C-alpha cells in the first residue's frame, strides 16, 4: 500500500523560506512523475512543481525561480524548497505521485501507471 506523508509546513513571514518533505512509503514506481500541488482557500488545486524520473523539473509560473523540487532516493523522500515566500503562497500543499494531473500539466512525457496517489497535505501560512 502506497502512502505519501508531507511535513514541513508552518507559519512564517513574507520573504522567509520553508522546506517541505514527502516520505513515500510502499512506492516503487520511481520511473514515473512526482510533484507538488497546492490549494488555497476557495481556489482549485494547482500543480506547482514536478520531477520526472530523468531528472527533468517543471514549475508553475507563479513559483518559478523561487521554489526547487528535489528527491533523495535513499530516503524515499521528495522535497520542495520554498524561498522568498509571499502571502499568496498561503495554501495547503500536497505531494503527488504517478498522478494523471501531473502528467497532464507538468510531466507530459512521463510514464503513467494509474496510481493517482495523494498525500493528506501540510499547511503553509505566510504573513505579510
């Protein structure tokens, strides 16, 4: 059984940084795409960063040049380094793996096995 567990969220001031982690238990499809989504109150969940098995990364325009996605295979952990945070980054952040929305929006060339895995999210709040 696959389980994605996020951590690292919190409340910080604008301009500060946070690093989110996502531990993937039971996940073996490392040749598919992994990534991060976020959902602000009253808004749709949006894909913001992806990492394909060949190391290719992709970012939403709103976070490009501020956020960095990476992975530690030995720890089965996906990271999202978030710098220069802004109040509009306030949202629940979700880890995803082998998800059709990642393939559709950020990883069009990736392998897809139909897993559609989500974590439960970690809350990020940025004060102005």
